[in-house]
């Protein structure tokens, strides 16, 4: 199956979705599932592209720096989401008891 059109779509999406400055210098080690070669690439939340065969069929194997910061951020985001989803709705009844 030719994945080139899909990879081009991801290239375009990444180009118009810059990472925040806090993540601009993050590099990650990846392993490509297509060519089975490791690469160190710029971190992006959308996808990680193999520097050998240019595939996005990759998996992250190591974040160079700030792993603890990323893990803490993801955990806090999940906690906030859970709180928001499980919070009782604020309802104000004006009915006289």
C-alpha cells in the first residue's frame, strides 16, 4: 500500500501546527516500523517522521530531555479532564421549598 499521500498530509499538518516554544528544542529517539532503523528527530505531538525512509510509521523509544515534565503535564491534563467530566453540574433551582 502506497502511504505517500498520507505522509504528505501529515507533512502539511505538521507544517501548520507549530509546537509551543517550551517544546521547540525537544528531540526524541524513534524506531521506524517500516525500515526498522532508529532516528533522533524533532518532537511533534502529531507524528514523528523517520529520517531514513521518511515514514511516519514510527514509535517513540526515548525523549531526550524533559521526560518528567512531559509525564507530569500529561498526568495533570488527565486529572483535570477527569475532574471536569465527573464534576456535578451546577444547577440553580429557583423553586420555593
